[in-house]
C-alpha cells in the first residue's frame, strides 16, 4: 500500500508518494499560484497527488490515503481548513473539494504536526515516545507524538509552544501577547537580534556579510559572522541560544519527552555554535539533572511535512 | 471489584477503599511516625490498607489492586520509590516490601499524578481529554491524563510544570534555576509575597490578621485581607494571579487541554478573588482566543490522591 502526502506552504505545494516505511518514492512540486482561491488550490493539490502516482506507475486504487499539511488551523473531523496565514484558505472544505475530484480517504493536518509525524515515523525521532519536534522558522512550530498517536489537545488545533510566554512584558508578539518564545527562538527573532547588534556595532563583519544592507540579513548571517570570530555575531548567538533554551527547558520539564528534534534552516548550523551549547543550557535547566531527553537535529528537512501528511491516517 | 488507594504524605498516611466509580467507601489514616524507616512505613501502609477492607467487610481477595501515591520520584516499572522530599524513602523497593505481606497487584504513582487521575476519574475533570490538574501547595504539582491514560513522559517521572521557567533570572528556586513557575504561583510564593507586602506597609490589616507575627502568615491571609478591602492585600493578590496566570497560559498554549483543574488549599479562595480574574488573564493570553480550555476548581480536595492511587492500575 502507498500513501500520498502534500505539504501546502505559502511558497510551494509539494506532493510525495510515500510507502509504509515513510520513504518518499516520488516527489513533485509547483510554486503557489497567488491568483488562485482556496478551491483552485485544492484542484491543484489533486493534480499534484495524481501526478506523483502516475509518474511512479502506481494505480490510484493502490493509494490507502492522502493527507495534506497546512500552515494554520485545520479541523480534521470536519475536513475544513479553518484559517491559514498568507494563504486563501478560510473555512475551506478542503476534504470535500478534494474528494469531489478523487474519492480517497483524505486527512488534514497542521504543518508542524505533520513534521512531528514525519520525524517520528522515518526521521530523527523514530520510535521515540514522547517525541517532540520543534521547527524554527518564521515562528516556532511544534508537534508531539505520544503513545504512537499525534497529540492534538482538545480542540484539535495542535501545540502552540511558540506562544508560551517565557518573558512576561517582553518582546511584543503578533498574537497580542508579550514575551512569547518565538520572539526569542525563531529564525525571525535571530534576524531581528542580528540587525540590532549591527546597528550597535558599525564595524562588525556582519555588515560585510549582508553587503551593507540590513534587509539582506538572514538566519545564517550570525553563524557566518561567528565562524569568522566576530564579537557582535558571537554575542547575538549567545543571546539567541539563551532565549531558545528557555522554551526547550520548559518543554523538557513539562513533558519530559524522549527526544526533542530541532528543525528549520537554523538547525543546520554547525554543532559547536548551536546544538552543543544548547544541550548544555537545557541540561542545566532541566529539573531532572540526569536529563533523559535527547536534543537532536531533525533528519528529514522539508520532507518531514510530506511524509507526515502522508501518514496522518495512521496517527490521528 | 474494589481498589485500595494510599496517599503517602509527609504528615499523614491515608488509605481508602474505592469502588469502580471512584467513590471512597471507607477511609483510615495515621500520622507519619517519624521514627520509622521506609520498610517500617511500608508495613504501616499494609496495615492501613487491610484495615479499610476489614472495616467495610470486604474480603482481601475482592481487591483488584492497591496503589500508593508518593511525594517524589517513583518508578512503577521496578516498583521502587526513588526519592522523596522529607520522607525516608530512597531507592526503596516499596512494591516488594508491600507484597511480602499482602500479595496483591501493587502500583506506584507520584502524588500529583494521582491527584490528576482522581479528578479525571471522579472529580472536576471527569471525562475530559486532555485533563490537566495543577496543585498549588508548597510547590506546584501537575499531572495530565490523555486518551484515558496518565501522561508520564519518557522516564516515568511525570510532569514538573512547576519548574517551567516563566521569568528568566527571576526568583531563585530550590531546583537550582531562577524564575520557575512555582516561585510565583505556589502557596509558598503567595506567603512570601504577603510577607514582603507587609514589610513595606506597616499599617496593612495583614498585620492584624496574623497577630503581628510574620511567621504566622498563611496562604489564606492575603485573601482575608483583600476581603476587608486592604490595599496591600489586593496588590499581593494581583501580583500572585499575574504570576500564576503565566504558567497556566503556557500550559494552555502548549497542550490545549479540555480542562485545567486547580487544587490545593489556595484554590478554595472566593471566585471573585481568584478564579474569575484568573480566567480573564488566561483567556487574554491564550493563543486561541476562543479559549476552549476550561479553568476550574478541583473537586475532590485531599481525596483526589487516594482515589487516583486506587485507580493507578487502570491508568498506567
């Protein structure tokens, strides 16, 4: 039996044909056509899903289920994508629209939850229980698998660990609160911190790294500067790791997972600049000083969302 | 079928005969004999457990299981109480010691987890999924039931939500960190805040309420002062609710439980001074502004530990 997973992102739609082991046999993607509405995008999802099957020579009746991960609030019970950031889905009956064109069991997930399922099924968190996956991107995404099932909470909207408050009265967050974790630990936060450090230090090598243009600062800029021994860059990373560690410590002390996987572009930084010092900070803050929770880099990269979406059917 | 639950506290040992519905049919307790070692206390647990059965006329072979909740770290797999605060259990093979005298299925739990099971089975969280129980006492205890099972994390030591960091660099905690939630939301924290306010305001009615003696301040003192309109007491409660709310917001945003039950003596305060304003703060900080999580007072009081210990066998 085969599965199809679709990762619906703000920039690209990617579908993958996935086997029971969570391996992607064939993948296809298209950039998001900004002129399409939710229904139009759904038709595109069907085309992509069918395409990966055809290209791999797999008949559609061999597909056990199709799943799709969305960047936002989904309700798998009703099959509706309730709300997305920067995409035209709002109370969109995605399951109904999909099944009108291809009548196959269809599942909906949040993108962070799909990443968690993917890493649990075939990545760095394979077989770990509980397994938490934290994705450092524009915000902080998070998902957990417990006892072989996706943890969804009561109203099915998934974990929003990025919005735990780690600094009351701190940096304002788009959610309306102050001091949310993602204001200290996301890629966006690291970029903000890098820019602030540059404004305070006109001689930092960080200026060269972004061609003298603050708007060209990326998540990796501070790591590049630190690699060259730049003082401002090293201080930025120290602050960043500090903020990132608080939320990780809180997840460890509240949930004591077997593993926390860090995903997103930031997580690819060299170990000595990120994972190794982060592990020390988290161990120091862990209530159980033996710190049984492993802190690891996620293994599947962007594929985690495709694999996790494909296997939603077995996890929810 | 019947169950026996034992709540092992630093002050009292309490055993209860419990039926399938989680009702306590008979209860017996003794003060902790400080001269006894772990093995001696285990013999006392057996005597108490047998006593409640005999008194209710229930034959021992009608007991499906016995469970005991301890204030500390337990390992139910090995049957060992690893560590307790202020009690002589350390790597004590409690199951073996108990079963030497009464060969019955015997389960071990952490007291906060037992409280969560009790409230889930027969109290305010009945049937809720996920159900989180937070106990405001010397520290902050916490436990969660998900999908009808106790959530224990990886190494079986349970949730330590009281040690999430909500104020980096804040009040020092016994665990070695700074700014743990229990330094802002426990009964101990409220007493500390009350004393500090008294030292800053020699005319506060709080002084009368504790007979001019700082050492006699209790968790309820600030509530009594607030009831009389005392400004210092009102400010203490505002600060206390603020700190307590941060950890509750974090639990809501990370876990989105169906219910959070607040237990411990503090939770008996009048609604207008605690639960009502707390609900507003938590709703305001919740990522999902529809705030599907209910915030309620725990219903079973100290009995939650006995009921939850009795039913450990069905929850782990």
